[in-house]
């Protein structure tokens, strides 16, 4: 329990970013499970999102171990943002064609369900990216801890 006493605001914001990125990853899996509407590059998206999750977790760990001003912490933050945005890009690229078909000739409930869950995954991932960026303005470790 002593480790939680050391957490600064950035640690808590990064934890929230981790939870939202995990929710985005799970929602991406749910969207891919829609019959007939799987993502083309699903494996790439999963790998990018999983590595982004690891990078977000390492941001907190390196901040606690090395201090919040460590160059490694900064590099991990940038890596987490880039990897998460690439994962969102994989989802977007896979759903552009689906949206165009839903708006023209193939409008059905299953297709809309796949699109809506993908949109939810994108929103989760983008909010987690915003939280990682916001966390960079706060201290990882409390003063005097």
C-alpha cells in the first residue's frame, strides 16, 4: 500500500488512460466479432493497442522508479500516444468502407452494430491518448514521498 502514497496526479491520470485504452481494445475485439464485418488488419490493431497498453503502464512504473522528469518516461509517453493513435487508425481504415456501404446500399442492423462498436473503440482510444498527453503536465511522484 505504500506505493499508492507515492502516486502523483500523473499516475492517476495515466491509470485512467490505461483503463480507457483497455476498454478500447476490448471494444475493438467485440467489433471484430460481428459476423461478416471483421476488421482487415485486426491482428495489427490488437498488437498496436496491446503495446500501447504496456507503454502506458511503463510510464507510471518508470516515473515512480526514475522520476517523472526521466527521458525514458517522456519517450514512453510519446510511444504510447503514437501506438494508440495507430491502433485507432487501423480501426478507422477498416470501417471507412463499411460506413460507405451503410450509407448507400447495404444498410442493415448488423453493419450498423459493427460500425457503432468501432466508433466506441475509437472514442475510448482517443480519450486515453488525450489523458496520456494531459498526464505529462503533472507530477508522477508526490513531493516528499
